[in-house]
C-alpha cells in the first residue's frame, strides 16, 4: 500500500476525500472528463483533452483553463509534505503522497537488508561528497550537500524505473497494474444504479490509460527535479516557439528535490554519527563485491540452471563501438594473444582505404572501423532483432589445462580463466582463488625506492618501515598492549626510539632473557634507522607517513572483512554443493524412469482397464507392440549381445552393466546418405566430383564425444573429433549454422548433425 504504483492508482481513481471515484461514480458528469492526472503545463492538459476517447466535451477555453488549474493545484498538494499547508490540505487524502513514498523508499534503503548494495552506494557517495571541491562552502550539516545523491535517486533510479514501464520487458508488470485498476473499479462501493458491466469496463480501460500516463508524467517531473534543462529535452516541439517551464512546475520539482535531500541527509548523517562512535569505520561504505565474486566462482559450478542474457543487435553494435573506440586504453599493445583484441578484429566492420599502404611488405587496402550511425546502427534499430546468449558459468567443466586455470583479474578482481587475463598476469602461472593483500600504486610513497643489504631488489621505504613498526607493536592475540612503545612526533624521535629498543633487545639477548629469534628484529631496527636517514635526506614529511599508515590500516581492515566474508560464505558453498548433488541425483533418477517408460512403453493396469471400459485405445500399447516387433526382427548390435545372456531373471546385474558400458555405438554412412539427410551441406571445393560417390563417414562414440573418420573406399582421408563441448554448442550457438570440420574439408548442419548423433546412439545401443 505504500508503493509508488499504489499511490498513483489511488490518486488517479479517487477524489481527495478518498472515497468518491473520479469517474463512473453515482451522480458523476461526463465520464471522459480529464481528471486525476499529473499535469504541470496547460499544453499537456489540452493534449489530454484532445486525445480523450468518445469525443469528450471540450468546454470553453475558460473552463479548460480552470480545470487545468484544479488539476495542477491537486498535484502540487500531492508533491508537498503533508505537514505543511492549511485546511485545504487537511481535507485532501492525497496531500503529500509523493513525499511520503520518497520517505518510505529512502528509509527502506537504509533498513532493509535486501537493499544493502544500494545503501553502500549512497553512503560511499556521501563520504566522497563531504571532501569534494564541488561542495566547497557548504556545511556537511546542510541538506543541500545531498543534491547530487538526490539526483541519483530521483533521476537515475526512480525515473528510470518508471520510464521502463512502457518497454516490452515490463509487460507483466503492466498486466498486474491493469488487474489492480480493474478490481478497484469493478468492486467500488458507490457504483451508479443501472450502470452496466460493459460501461464499467470501458471506464476501467480509460482509468488504466490515465494511470500509465501518470507514471510517465511523474518520471518526467523526477527528471526535471534533477536538471532544469530536461524540460527542453522533454517538450522540444509542443508549440511553434520553444515552450517555457511554468513557475508552478519549477516549484513542484524544487519541492521534491529539496525534500529528497532532507530525507537522505537525515539518514546519511545518522550513519556518519554511528561511524564516529565506532572510531571512524563505516561498515555501510564497504563494497562486498569481492567476496561475492569469489563465492560465485565456486557456486556457479554447483547449479544445473542455464544463465541466459538477451541483447538487441543495436546494443551489441554500440558495445562493439565503445570497446573499439577505447581499445588503446584497455588492450596491451604487445600482447598478440589478447582475446578481446581477436574478437574486435573479427567483428568490426571493414572500410576501404583511399590510399593503400604497405606494412611489413604487405599491401593494406582496408582497415577496421566503427559501425556507422546511419548505416549498420540505423538498420539494427529498424529491424529490432534480439539475441539470446547462454553464459557458460561452469567454465571449469570444459575449459581445462594450464591456459584456463582460474585466477582473479588484476583490474576487475573478477574470477576468470587465465586465458582472459593480461599477458603479465598470465605469465605468472599461479592459481589464486583468494585475493591477496596488495598496496595500490596510488597509495605508495612518492619517495624513491631504497636498496637494503639483505634485499635483492630496492624496497618501498614507507612499506618496509611499516613492517618494522608492526613487529614492535605486537599483536592483540598475545597482548592487548603495545609491545614496544615509541614516543615523539618527528623522524629524529622515531630513530632515537629504534636505537633504545635495539639496545634493550641486545641486552636481553645477552642476559638470556630473550630468544635468539629477536636477533632478526635487532637487524630490522638497524635497517629501520637507515631508512629513516634516507627519508630525512629525501626530505620526506612525517605527515605523509602518518597518512600512509592510516590508509594502510583501513586497507588491512577492508581485506580482513573480505577474508571474513569469504570464510562465512564457505558454508553457502558447501550447502550449494550438497543441494547440487541431491538435485543431480534426483534428475538422474527421473531421467532413468522416463527412459524405462519410453523403452518399455508399459502402461499401468488401472489405465488399461479404464480405457477398456470407455472403448478407448491407448497409444502406449500400440507403440509397445511395434517396439517388440522391431526388437525381434531388427535388433540393435547391443541388443543382440544382451539377448545371448538369457531372460531378464537369469541376468547378472553387475555383468549386465559392465556389458552395457562396453558396447560402443558405431555407424557408417555414405556421403550421398548424409547429403540427403541434410547433415553434410558442403565439401571442399577442390574435391573431385567422381570421388564423392565412393566416400563414407564412420561415426564412433568416444567417451562423451564422437570420433569421425572419412574414407575413400578403404583409404582414410580425414579423421577428427567432435567433443562434448562442440555437441553442446550444436544445441545452442551452432544450431542453425553450418560448421566446418577436418580443416574445412566438410561442412555440416548443426541441428541435423546433433540429431544424427542421437540416432546413432539409440540405433546402436541397447
């Protein structure tokens, strides 16, 4: 009841008292009177009047203007907080309905666990805004600081969802709205006497149109709340001259924006106060996507569901253009095996060069180019073609070998096969299923690296100095107190502190009060003093080191939470594996039952008796007789072997299963047979026509795939494998196309080849 759609439906159908219907109620006037609409300009209202069904009474120009003013005033009251206003607002149940929804929506974002990602986004934005130059001069306690975040909520989230309602993807949602409108109208209490169901259905259709109109009108208002220039984009050609936004319209937009800023500011400041009480750590601003991606790497392999993505041709071409346009920023110039570079080279359009050029002795007459807006993009928009893609989330199932070992992308942090990684990451050949703690380049010290005696390569001075301080601090597991305290505020104080601790450790080792392992710490302190001397020589600031330590603590805490999240999600992975095994077992058992019924064509007795009583024929019984006759007259090679073992009662189940596994389906076809079946669609162009009639193809099952041999009489010409992955592709991507095999020696139709392989297994099995 607090949803925006319910609010719009109530506003459209009921007057301000909340009980009297706007249309079709007792004592109502013209049923097509334009009322209950979100209009902010007179030309919008006049257009609605002109489009009203059944020739609605237009009235005089003065009446139309008065009706428009009434609708505008009602809409204004609905967009202003209910606590503001006089007696007129107290009588209007719709007053403040839009702000009420915004308040509920924002509150649910910060309270509902399902919206934690959205909450993280808003908190992160607010955290960045407080230190952004764009809000210079604004106090963080001023709600106007949330204007960019309010724009994100109103323009990018709410308005986008409302606009999407008119697209085919939301047709089911429109059906739900239609059902709600019709139910509310048909079941209203004060229906007019003598009103027929037919009239009520007509009015309900009209109300549905107005509800959908209000949805789009409110989306436009939300967009104008973000940008004043949106008005010209929304109404470019409504009148002969450029239209001007009415002051009332601007006031409505400003009221909605300011209220959204106020509500967001209240929630975000509460989050900030909570973070200050917890030492500055903002749990809400942490993105759990890293742990979720790591978990998904495992869980995606424990599902039997296929993931499909639908994209239009226009979207695909535009995405290809974007990737091609920014390829220099994404693709390494010295990586010849980059997958994205290969794909772009294959899919982009070709353009003839006006002046051919030579590269490495080769004449270049054409080059790759973007798809033109008035060419391929225009055609794709006119055709409206869509494509379904089946994503292979279980890539480890078929992509095996060292080139496809799973790893985390160094840029996106997403789990990928190593073949998709950058060349530098591919060359490392280390499988990392958990992200390791790293320091981004932007957070490293600006000082030059320093060569230490015990190190093979120069080290980062701040990083190495931090490691020494960690050893001196100890850990909470052993003792809550700091192990070796250092006082002071300058590099000199830190160096003096290192010297004191070093002398104390040396004395403890000499007296036998410390283990020999502490000698390593003594040597580290000596290196620390050298690092401090190097930093002082390079004029490094103490404040820079403190900032580095502060960021390091935050990074380590984020990584700790990532490891903690990953550990917690291990239970989800284990549960997914268990449910996967159970579901897989159930599906196998179901398929075995289906197979048994399909082979035996057995029919329960109660079905046959019921059919006999009604003089009906059951097709299963007829099929059973046909199968029994074929089994006797034309048994398969596998069936012949099984029959030699005697009747079903005398067969050893273990030996029977071993025998079934040893039977390998194999069948030979001539080239003419495969061409007549539509399997072979093309042979190599240089193959002589006289040899075709002597050619044959032998298909032999090999594990989960097939081994295919092409013979010319008894001479083996070609041999190739059809893997399980290729067979799966014959059901999806390659179903309607002809694929080449044996180095372009033969082309076969995907659907018909898949069908042929199925028949070979059935006709030559048991």
